[in-house]
C-alpha cells in the first residue's frame, strides 16, 4: 500500500533544537492493525495502521524509520518490503502517539494524500508498505538497513520469533529472525499463529516511561482479533487521541533520579551506580516483562556501588533504585 496517511497527536512540546539520538526502548509499538475497515477522516476503504509511542522527548529534525521488513540474521534488515522514514517537523514529548495509516490506492479515493498534525515529513521506500494479515512485524530503527540501530521490534506471527537461520536466504513474507539488540516483543493468537489486528490494552498512565515500556512489552497486556469488528480501530483511536501520561515526579524522586547514574551503559554485566551522596536502601532489576531477575540490599550506602549482573542475558532491563524517601527507575542494556 504505497499511499500513506500520517497522523500525529502532540501531547506537549519539548524545548530543544538539537536532533535527538534515539536508543533502545525510546519508542514502542502500541498497535499493529493488518486490516481495518475504517479510519480517521471517515474513510471506508481498507487500511493498515501502526501506532508508535514516544517514550522520550524528541526534537525537531529527529529521524527514525519503521518497516515491515524482517531481520535477516538478527543484525541486518531485508529490503524488499516497505520502509517509512519520519523526520520530526517540531519538538514532540514523551507520551505522544504517532499514528501511521497505509491505504490501498486501488480502493482509496484519489488522490489519497499525506496528512500530519502537527506537520511531519513522511517518506516511503519504492517497495509497497502493506502489513500481511498472515502475520508480520513492525520494526523501529535508525541508521541503515545493513547496519540498523534497533529501537523497538514487535513480531505478530506467533508468540516467538522465527528460529535462527530462517532468513538466511532472505525473509519471505512475514518471516523475521529476532534482532540481537534493542527491545524485542512477540505476540500472537498461539505459538505459531496470528491475529489480523493486535493492540495494547493496558494502562496509559505511569510514573515513568520505563514503567510504560515494561507494561507495553508484556504480552499479557495485549489482545487481538481477526474479524475486523471495529474494536481494534476504536482502541487505536483512543490511544492516538489521548496519548500516554507520565506523572510528575515528586521533588524527592526528581532529586534521586538526578543524583544517580549507571555506567557503563550498555554494559557487559558489571555496572556501577554513580552516587552523589544519597543513602540507598536497595536495588531491584526486572526484565521488560516485569520479572525480577536481581535484588541487592544496600543498607544506606552513600558512595558508588558496583553490581554484578553478568548472569543476565543480553537485553534491556529496568533498574529500580530506592532510598528511604523515594525511588527511581533507569534503563540498562546488557550486551
């Protein structure tokens, strides 16, 4: 589907002019609708629809891509399917939902056109951008297809990605191997089957963006359908219209967040909490599905603390650091 509608809803505005360098987990997929019967503006032709949630503020000129192409070997991407390139035309805040609609030009009113609110630049590759109702993926990344930086990769052709080697000769149809970096997620109607339409149905108000990422990446918070009842479109409309909310941190939480840092990040497993004199109680580490994988009692330590997380597999983790008065959540990538 070569023609695109592109709709942005701006929750609030960030204030910075430099382009944002995006990292793993800064954007999340919140709906992936392979076939719906209606769309905003009152169209009744068939469209595909993908929703992207910003989990960090981005500034004017920030560029990222979303594709239905599969990952060939966990590193490079295939290039025979559609790619959308987005360049932010204004500052956008964490909580903004970016709504992408791809309409079949053979069914749609002519011309289809491109719409954005506020103004956003959208380009498509020469290949058709069309989500398969037999399962597909939505992969968000920066860089080139040969050497992408994966931001968020969502697979909707079963509850696990295709086995290594599946795409050794190229990804066919909805195939994709799991990217070896970045946040990855898989959801389906069964182990090897799919829904036409898939969407997040969990809460949309969180204390932090890190907590939102954990909830969105938990398959228990997703649902799907294959009968195009209109429920999927309604759910997407609601998320697009209201965005997500990250509540204002208390002064204590704000101070704690700015008094602590994790380094190196990404890490090989040995990570240090750089502490500016705060008495810390404990540290809890969870994976993106909310499972606790490590816990450390710190007993009021006020200096730097080294943590050994070398037992963890590669991926994104959430590190909750607590003092007596407050807590903060930081993202950590294990290489």
